[in-house]
């Protein structure tokens, strides 16, 4: 059975529009977790394809300074994975949600309980950047009969044979990491990035989204030309924290209404 996230994003791709997925940090709001659905509604009304919801963690190895600070602000409010899941159980969303977390909080929560407790929520995807493909079976047996897709990450240093291994049977979308490093770095793209993304997109049976460092309209244009859309994190997190909701709305509208 094809999972909801895959079908939803594939339909956008088939419509010849760019896919736009913003990242937000759960709990990084003046109201803490009580403001989570306010942010989600703002993004939904702007036309996003899906929303990546970050889980605050004390050792976020893939997060750049902007998102790391957001996580610290959330943790300072006492936000936990348990509290986030309870909040997500309260309300359904118009678009699929994708949890971005690390394996440690999920392991501490209990993998089986984690998947079970998300079953009746709008969470349709899961990203765990510190879970190697070789150890994906820690969680895939629990996801097999669920509607939650485990999203693989493919980096610039991933060879073509390894790429094929990572995307074989993948669900949801392929997360193409545009830089070697953490989130939020801009202007450091390798010369062969576009070729890498074209090749990856050609080999993938599901949408390929480019993330890490995407922060301008020019980035959106560039990466929609060589992949199926973008993931934007640090810019969204920073602008929301600075109270620039109108800027966020305009940027999201540009990305989500981008015609191929």
C-alpha cells in the first residue's frame, strides 16, 4: 500500500508544481506548544505541501545554530517528545506532518509506543538523521503496517551505488542534503551539486526534495530545476522567531506556487 505522504507529494509533482516543505521547531513559540497549531495553520494557509516538525533535543548533530537555538528555547519551556505527541493527538492538519528527530528520544520513548501513539495523528513521515540505513530495522518493522514513511537522507558524498541502495523501496520522499555540514549554511554549494541532484532525481521513484541552506527565491528556482522541490528550515525558524509572519507567508507562497 502506497503511503499517504508519498501519494500526496507525488500528486503535487504530477501537477507540475514545486513541492515546498517548511521546517518548524515544536515548542519554539511565545505560547510554547500551545502555539504549535497557530504556526501550522499559518503555513497551511500559505499553501505548503507538508510541514516538517522538529523535536527539540540536547545533542542535535545535524542542526545549525538557528535551529539549535530554537531547540534550546523549546527545551527551556519544558517541551518533551511526550508533550509534543499529546499535542499532535489533539488536532488534525490539512497537510501531512513529518517528524524530524533523533533516534535517542524515540528509543527512550519506546519505538513501538512512538509509532502507535502517532497512528491517529496527521504525522505521515519520519526523518531520523542519525539512524544509519544499516540500522533502519530498529524502526522499520513497526512502520511496516503504519501510514508513516521513513524518509531517507542522501548526501553529496554518497556514491551512486549507495544512493541506489538508500532510495530502493523508499517512501515519502528523498531528502537530498545540498551541503556537507549542518543546516542553515548558505552560499557554500559545490559546483557539481546540480548534476548530483539531476542524477538522484532520475534514479528515484518518489519525489526528491533539496534541503540544507535553502533560503532565497533564487534557491527555490534553482533546486526546482534539478529536483522536485525544497525543504526550508533555518530561514523559516528565524523569521517566525523574529515575528516576521508576513515574510514567511510571502516566501512560502512563492515556493508552494512555483510552476515547473
